C-alpha cells in the first residue's frame, strides 16, 4: 500500500473517530442525583421493596397514586400487559404531577420460590432513559422479596399471595425540574419457544413548579395506623382519604 493511500485511510479513520466522539458528546447526560441509588439508606416505609410493591398494589387498584403524604407518586404499571413473541407493543401515559418523587416499576416476575423469580428476571432486559439520557445499568434496580416478608410493612396480601415471591425492577426518581419530561422504558422479555417480546412504555410528564397540594396529600393513606390492627382491611387497602 502506498504512503498516499495509508495517509488517506488515516485521515478517514480520524474523521470517523471525530464524528463518533461528537455524537457521544451530543448524547444527553442524566442529571446527577436524579435517580435514587439502589443501595440508598432508607427507612422501613421507603425501602426499595416496599415502594416497588406499592406500585404493584396501585396497579390492582388497591392503593392511591400518592403515598407517604404525597412524598411519592406511583407511576402507572400494567401488571396484566401481554407479551407477544416477536412483537413490539407501545403504551403511552401522559401525566401532570407536582414536584415530588416518582416510583417507576419497569418489569415484574413472580413465583413460588425466589430461585424461580430470579431465573425469570434473568430473561428480562430493561432499558430506561430520562429525556433521552440512558440510566446506567438498570438491572441494578431489581429487588427480590416475599409479599409478606420483612421488607414489606404496610401491604396486606391474603391467603397464598402472602407467600408469593416477587422480583421487580423499580426505580425512584427524585423530584424533577418543572416542565416537560419523558421517561422511556424498553423491556425485552425472552419467551419459551418463541422470539423475544418487546414492551415499550413512554411516560410523558408535565412537572408543575409546586409541591403536592392539600388534596394530593390527603389522598395518601394515613401513616400512623397499624395495619395489623385492621384485620383483613389493612392501611393501604382502605378507601383513600378525601
């Protein structure tokens, strides 16, 4: 190869490298601290499993959208969404929310044993982005628990549901800046005997400049009641305050 050709190849390679670097530089960057670390120190009410389970309970219509005095807003999660082999399904949610923390469940598995749940979770791939900025290693946010286990303090599961093991990929977004935001979740689930299914969920959010108001705080369940004293109607299953 002549020196001229070598020089041309070098120039082209350098140019491509510059384009790639520019593309990387142009990619949105996740604001620091906007996602609560999975190992953050929390109290009993706000531990990852309890919040992940709260979203599931909300999906069943057994818990209002706000909990802990509206300190958290539970984002919609469809427990019954069908995963079809080789197909991509897209679902949109458009929400107006105050400036408060948001709890986002992206994927869920359940089973009689923790080993079953972890095996199912290993067949799920999750990608999450906020305003186009990818969340690094979303698999870090998987939590595994038993419905009536020590990590769940306020939610009552009757009968055999109490011994069911759960795996949930769940993130906590700290209060976002006022304005428009988009959270995009892409879940790829391997299915036995078929091509993977892809589930896409877009959350288009309008975050208000104000914190939760009195009505939103009042809709959250009371925090000082003892669920054990409520028999089969525990704290989070009661009619929300108005």
